[in-house]
C-alpha cells in the first residue's frame, strides 16, 4: 500500500483577486462591506459611507435639481443678508 501525498493548491495572485472580487460583488451585507473597506483603507483615509433613508434621498434629489435650476444663494449673498438681519 502506498501513500500518495497531495500537493496543496495555491492560488495565483490573479486567481485570488478574482475570487475576492466575485465574493465581494455577490454580498449585500453592508457590515461585511464596511469591514472589508476599513481593512483595505487601514493606512489611508477611508471613504465615508452614508446610509440615507428614502426620504433623505428624495430631499437630496430635490436639492440637486434646485442647484441645476440656479435656485440657490451664494455664500456672498447669504453673508450680506445675515449682516443686514444682524444690523436691524
């Protein structure tokens, strides 16, 4: 009876990257994704992830449309108006 030794299988860097990309793209678990993100960005400033409600997203869309339509005040305009109110 002979004993056959199996060689351990080691993935190449490219294979490992592909497997990780596949696993990450299949998950919808925000905690897992945030954990992976924090690990990846250990030595960098990690991106800030905001979790908005549907209501907040709707308000942001309205605000973005107002900006596109030119319906906003510049900092200079707001500062002048503030000085005017404080002076009354």
